[in-house]
């Protein structure tokens, strides 16, 4: 009986070691890792980083995206989302139908939002299957919007940050370049503008200033001088 009990214990341990599950609080949830995640981010790795990132929301793709910002130009944004921002609270991230906020936002890829003293980043649900590296670049942009003010200078800085981070993501995780995904198309468009300007904001700035969605924005906003 003792041998049988030991064998059963060993078998159970082996199953637990290979099963893609981990605990969030008191609840155990299964992690089905999408095929477009970098190989590094398997179920065990996601389990390891979850305690640090779960304050931002429930979707583990955001944990992976934020972790991919580590050591890049988006490190500031990663820390800002975790709480080092004007609100001094973690930014909540979620996929949300942006048209429910306003019809004019229906086609937006993402939206930084301030409600009371809380900050949010809402991402268009069409990007749920985007490679996390593209979401990482997008988050590096949206994390810079931390108040109710915006400007051409702020958008120029945010778009340039996004382009810069995307270049680094492609160096670190080249598999992120899924050419057919609309969010990757956005990132590659920014990358081309960034490279065309010799890794400066020259052409990104022109694009921001000519964007009809920004036509009513002031030149500067708090913390962002004219670029």
C-alpha cells in the first residue's frame, strides 16, 4: 500500500508540473497560452510574473505585454502603469468597445482615460488576438496620457515612444511581426516614419499635426513642451 501511495503521489506531482494552471488569489484558472506568444512566455513563466502585474486587470496578455517592456524605452511606461504615475495608483487595462464611450472613438485602437482619480487604458477588442509585443508598444504610448489634458506635443512624444519601443520589441522578439494583424500594421507604419526621420520624431510630428482627430488640440500640455 505504501509503494502504491508513493507512486500515486509522484504521478500527481508530474501532472501538476506539466499542466498549464496557476492560482490567482484563491481561484485556480487554466492558462491556455496563445501560439503567437514568444516562447519564453509559457504557463509557468506567466504564473511567475502574475503577482507583479495582476493589479492592472484580469487579462494575462497584458501581463506579458508589460513584461516585454522591461529593459526597453518603454520601461517608464511599464512603471507608470504599475502605479508610478500622477494618480499614484495602478492603471487599469481592459478590452472595451470604445463606441460605448463615444461613437467618435469606435475606430480608435486604444484610449487613455481618467475618471475621478483613477486612470484607465481601454483597448479595442479587435486587438484581443494581437501579438503581445504589439500591445506592449501600444501600452507604452497610452501610459503617457495621465491627465485630462492633451496636446500635439504630447501625442508626438507618445507616438514616437510607441515607434521606438516597437523597434526594440522586434529586435528582442522578432516573432511579434505578424504582418496580417491590424495592430502590427499600425506599429510597422510608425516604425517606417521613425526610421525615415533617422530615428527622430520628424515625420511622426508631421503626421500628428496633419491628423484631423487632433485638429483642436493645443500645441502643449502640462509636462510636454513643444517638440
